C-alpha cells in the first residue's frame, strides 16, 4: 500500500466514524470566521493582518482538512505565523469558545467532538509556543498572560 493509499484509508475511516466531509469543514471554517470577524476580542487581531479573507479561508479549510481528516492538503507553518501575534490565554479562550460553539451548531455530535478535541490541542500548543517565543516557560497548568499594555506578565 502506498502512502497516498494509506492516507485515503485513514481519511475514509475518520469520515465514516465522525461524518466529517470537506463540505462540512468548509461550513465550519466559514461559520467560525464569520463570528471571529465580529468579535470584540478577536477582530482587532485579524483585522490588523488579513485584508483579503478568501485566501485565508481557503488556507484554513486546507488546514482543518489536514488536521481533522489527515488529508495532507495543508502545507504551512502555523507556529511561525502565530508566535509574533499579540495574543495570550484570553484570546485562545475566546477562540475556543467561538470554535466550539460553531462546531456544535454546524456539525453532528461525533464530528463536533472530533473538531473540538483537535482545536483544544492546537490552542494549547500555540499558546505554549507563543509564550516560549516571548521567553516565558509555562509550567504545567500555567497560562500565558499579557498586561493591559501588551507586555508579558
């Protein structure tokens, strides 16, 4: 069995178990980012960096396809893109709240659970990486926080 055949088999197994399809991923990504674009906490972060949303949404669909279905469609470096962002635990908490809310609205329970578990792992990893990029080594259970001026606490 080739690598491509193994990947197709894994993707088919995940789809069978969760009901996740590329169309569902597209609805989730577009629904989630519609909320992000009107959220008081997250909008400023995205508005400062994204002018044309279509390429970003396309890239996020590929990312979630790769993460949720193991499709291999995404070829990027999320940590590199996130480390310089002026975000902390509060941003990740808000991101997760909106993502989980959207997943539960759009997806059947098994799919929503799969997406949410992955999102929690991704958020924890990115938060840890951003903290490290700021010279902060988090202990287990610690969260990365900035003060009102954006300085690391």
